[in-house]
């Protein structure tokens, strides 16, 4: 990775195509600092959105000079690992918020409805290049008291409540991370990812926190983690798979314990 201007240039990271003028050099997104620049004189707020082809990921830019920033993103992030377009895929619906960053009147919002690897990568490039991340804000979040690591609102753990609590405690003691688990009857019409994201935001979870949410009657689950987590996509997948295997057997306490054990195993290498 090399840095030019206000953005990190990720070589072979993502390939973007946008419906705006290309930028001939490698100056990266950010507002003009020259007070006499045409953009400073016109001060016209615009917006544009990029979509990753084949993945439910979007990068939206708004503010004075947003079109220029989109063009610079396209130039800076060119690569072969992914393909982005200014046209929304058919049937596309915005995913949960990964990050919202700001710089001198410009805002970039990243959403990812998949495993968030593309969204997390985009947020990392933005923050490492000087953009300031806004705190996650819960939208339609469940009303909960902050930070109980285990909530069994569906009453499915029974006598195994202590075993699950101990497993979550081992994560906190043996790794840099903390695993939160909540069982509810239903997500009230939301998908698992959106519900988990809202619950994590309501509890104020941070970089080293993961949340496993299970809706027993809906037979749905959701996992939330911070955009800047130190865990890799493969490690997150391993934790998810360990939980899902037990959930498929209606082994509610076993799902949490398996996720905790896998998280400990993954962080030990």
C-alpha cells in the first residue's frame, strides 16, 4: 500500500468504475485545500454511490465535490480483486452500516450486506488516510441495558445458563476479545444481520467485541463485529460455522459454547 494525498492507494484491492470523469494522477479523495479552486468557489453539494458487483456492498459520497471524490476513489482503488459500478445491481437493498467517515464537509458512508470484508477494507482505507469515523448510531435498535454478555430472553438455556456464561468468560480471559450472546423469540421482521447490528450499536460494542444474536421462533441468527476488528474473515467464518452447526440441531447452549471455543482456538493460532 502506498499513500498519496488523503487516501491510501490499495494495489490489487478493488477495481471501481464510476459514471464520472477519471482522474489522471494518484491524488486521493479529499476536499481541495486551495481556496481559489473552482470547487471552493462554486460550493455545490453533490452525491454519488458505488456498488460492488456481485456483492451487497456500497460506498456513498456526499458533500461539496462528491463527484470528484468518487472519481478519485475509482482511480485510487483500481485492482483485480473486485469490480465496482455506479449502477445499483438488480434487486439491491442497502445493507447494515459498516462505517460513516467525514472530512471537511464531505461524508463517505459504507454499507455491506454480506460478510463485510469489502466494506471493512474500504473503511480501513478511509480511516488510515485521515478520514474521521463517526460512532455507530443504532436505528430501530432494541431497548437494552448496556453490556450484559449473555441475555436469554427466549428462556432456552435453562440449567445450561451457567455453562454458557462460563464459556463467554473464557473468551474474555483468554483472548483480547469479548463474545456477547442474546437469545430472543423473534427479530420482529428484521433480518438477523440488521437486528444484531442494531443491538450491538445500542450496547455500545467496540472493536474487540462480537455479538451472536439468535431468534428461536424465527429460526434466524445474526452476527455483528466491528469494522476494524483484528479478526480475519476466515476466523469470523470459523466462529460463525461453529455456532450454526449447533443451531441447526436446536442446541441453543451448544451454539454459544461452540462459538466461544472456536474464537479461543482461532486467536491461539
